[in-house]
């Protein structure tokens, strides 16, 4: 099950089903069990800045953070992959700068975040190339034309 949570002071600016579909397509493309669970949390810049500082030692806001869990829920026997936390203001700013929709930007960030949950990274050149290619293919499958490099 994929859940979407939104900061209480924020309204969800897009239909949550596109975020769920982006996460599901990412899991499907990576052959991850469809019964796996994860949360997509939409927040503000301050919240992401605080998490970025606490967990990565970087005192600036960011667009997306992933917190892998990988534990098994004893009630459902499904794997809880973790949380993808996205800054709505940062996503809006990047969408405006990239001249594309907020919906496309949020789908990009969900795909990117879920890839991190399932073990992808972009630290080394080979890992970066592999993650970029996988992300691009999933976005293509979703019909999202945003090109993002990292």
C-alpha cells in the first residue's frame, strides 16, 4: 500500500493518484513486490531543511529525501520500504524554472525518491548512470517529459 500524507497547513496541489501511480510504476519497473508499502509525505521547505540538517548535516532545504526502512510489517507480512518526503514549494519552484507542470515535477521526485528506497544511488559515476537511465525510462512510461540530471 502506498500512502500520501500532506502537511496540515498545505493542500495537495495535484491529484494524489498520479503520485501513487509514479511510485507503483517505479516498483513495477524494478521488479519490487507490489505488496510492498511506502509513504509519500508532502511538506514545506523548513521541514525538509530540518531533516536535511539532522540526517545529512546539510543546513539547506532540498526537494526530496528518502528514508529507507525495509522492515516487515508483522500484521500484513509486507515489506515497508520507507518514506519519500517532498518539499511542495521546492517542487513548484523547480517546475516553474524547468517550464513544466507541478504534477510532472512531483512525479519525477516520487520516482527519484522511490528509487533511493529500493537501493539506487548516484554517488559514483556508474551508479549515477544506472539510476539516471532507470529514472528516465520510468518517467517515459508515465508520460512525463521532464529531464532531470543529478
